């Protein structure tokens, strides 16, 4: 645990996981240093629109899915991020109009690209190093130094539309991927090991699959395969923790197409030499609690 509270930058890459390639050097470099794993999501309701999916999955990450469902049927006020996490100051940067509305209901400050860097319509219009610097400025990291106070404790950047991809959209996705790769590289360069920023910045990179088929894909599943269950004690094989909430078993867990997550903070991140990543699989609704703990805004929820 760090000697001072961290400040968190979250890059949420919606629908981009399937497009990670060998050329994305900075993403692979981050994965080699980070604690990596999977975030499992609930199954999607039938006939869900693309905008609804984007908002619902973000609600899960904020552990606000029940509040999200309730607000679809009433005007009940949802508890804000600040109320839930000891005054946490959080902002989301997105161009998705539905996500802007929901983010505001959660008490997040909502910014667009041109609020971050003046006179641009998308982050990709300026060099990634400029955007990286502006994002870190929001967290009180400026010119290699950590300011005593910051405008925000948590900055969340939403990239990618996550929809079905074809034709011209393929070009947009490729552009998003190259930009995320460059952005990660520039952030890690600024927060390099041994720097003042590196020990205080908690970076989370999440890559989701966006819209996914209903059927399980054994090649993209977090379930233990039959080949790995060759024990005579198979009937005693324990339920995995991501399928549980407290003492109760979760009734709706999507085992396939989990979100990919890499979390890194110099001097804080623990590295594990395991085949499937240090975190294995955890429910996506535990994400915000883990980050809040690093910011000293919540007690540790697990071991």
C-alpha cells in the first residue's frame, strides 16, 4: 500500500478487446508490468439497444446496476459516487449522450473532448502526449510533479462505440486502437518508474468486447475447462469467487467474453507469474471498490 492516497486514471475501451494486435506495443508493455485479469459481466437482457448496453456495463463497473435498473422505471435519486466513497471527486470524459446523462446522475462531472483540449471534437485530433498531459493535470499531476490538491480523484475516459463493426467502422476502430496504444505509451512515459507521478498514479486499462453473441465461446470463457478438472474430487470443486456475492451465488453471470483489465502503479502493483493473469476473474461490480481502496476512499473489500 502506498504512503499516500493514489489518484486514478481509468481508460475504458468499449468494444475494442477483439482488435488488440501484435503491433500495439504499449498495450503489451503495460500488460507485462501490470496486474492483469478479467472482469465478468451479467448477461445482457434481450433486445438491448447499443446505447443501453454501454450505459448498463458502465453501471456495473460503478456497482450501480441496481440503481440503473430502478431509475429506468422511476425518478428515484441514485446515491452519488461522492456519497458512497468518502467524498470522491470523479469525472467521466465521453461523447456518448446516454452515458453523459447516467454519469451525471451518479454525481460524476461530465466532460467532452473539447472541455479537455479546446476547439477539438475528438481526442484523436491532437497528439496523444498532449491528451495524456491534460488527463494527468486533472489529477493534480503537472510538469512531473504531484500537486498537494487535485481537481479530481478519479478520471474515467470512455473510448470506442463498441457496436458491430463493418465497412467504415473498421477504420474508426483501427484508429481508436492506435490512439489508445499511443495514449497508454505516453502516460507510462510520464509516470515512469521512480518518478514522483509514478508512485501516485493508479492506471486501469479495461478492454471490453462490446456486443457479444448469446452462446458461450469456449475460447473466450473464464470457466475452468474439462481438461483442467481431472480430479477424483471433481464434485468438491469449489464455486469460483466471481460467481458469488457474499454468501449468495450470483444468478446471472456471463462466463464468456469478459472484460480484460490491466492495473498498474509503480511500487504498488503486485506481479504474479500465472498463466491466466494475477487477478484471474472478478465480478465487474467490484472494480470501483478496488479503485476506491487505492484512493483511500473505501475499506478493502477482500483479502
